[in-house]
């Protein structure tokens, strides 16, 4: 049995950064046809190689613009690497962007079924788990309110509740645990810790070093698209704090 949940082999992601202001899609097309677009390539990820074992809870550390979100999106399959290979072994539940997979014009009730379908849950399953989802998310009073009237924290509650209703084999969390009140963050952390017993692999980006220390057994520190260090959570967090100062 393969013990690896995620393997990245020399993964590089390049973006084109345009140096001029373009007022709209029409102007972009005209300039592209005329070959007047001035751009430079930006290496968001630069030769990333790593292996994450099944059941590991990995904290991803790095400063703004280090490539953390790009790395998560590449692992989740949202972005394709320019070079290199990404191998994942198991169903992935990505909690990467607040509101991703939601229609903000629809109610919370409607979005539970919409987002659940995107994650591959049947309507029958969602019917069975509906009360459990809204109970965990604590949104009973706002079920039939359009999501556009929700706070970002309430949207995060629904997303987390749906994504973790069936324990995924790989859970990817980008800053979502930093949104919302302290009590709800504790609930999320408790659910993540329960997943450890079922060998769920978790990757977390959080600005809270304490949260990383509490939840994770491994950590990766990236800067400017490269891995600076990786290993046990305490030593990597210590190096990150020293680097920051």
C-alpha cells in the first residue's frame, strides 16, 4: 500500500505579469493580436519537490507572496504546473478560497446542495446530513438568507462544515481557520484532530504560529517559491520565527 498522500516532483509554476494597465478584455485582445503586450514571467513556484505521508498534518509557512496559495492550488489541481509532476493519492477537499463553489445570490440552504454536489456528494446523502451540516456551521436562523448577506466568517463555517462532513483523504485549508470567532475556530480544530485518527492528510496555511504548533506534526517553510526548510513542526516554526525577526 502506498504510504504517500502527496508527491511533488520539481514543480514549477510561472505566471505572466503584464506591466501596463489594460482597461478591458477588448483592449487586451487587440494588444495581444498586435503583439503589443509587455509582460515578464514570474516564478510563483520554483522547483518544488516534497513528499507528504498519509495521516500527516502539515503546516505551510511563508510570508505574503511566498507561494503558499499557489502551492495549495497546484496540489488541489486548481492550477496545473508549468513543469514538474503532482501525484495525489486520495480524494481532496480543498478549502482554499472563501466562497469558492458558492453562488452568493443563492441562500445557504441552496448552497449546501450546490457545494455538496461539486464535492461529489449525492442529494440523498446531503438530505441525510443536512441537519448535521447546519448544526456544526451554527446557521439555523439564516438558512434562507442569500449568502451575499453573510459575513466571511459565516461563509467559512458553511464551507468547512460541508467539506468535512465526510472525512476526506486529503484536506487543504488556506487561512479559513483564521476567519470567524474563537469558539468556532476551536470546533474546527477539534474536528481536524479527530481526522488524525482516520489517517486524513491535512495541509494548513495559517498566520497563527500557535495554531500550526497545536495542529501539525510537520511543517514546510517556503519563500519566493522555494522550500527553505521542512521537517518536524517545532524546528520549522522556530526557524520561521528567527527568519521573520
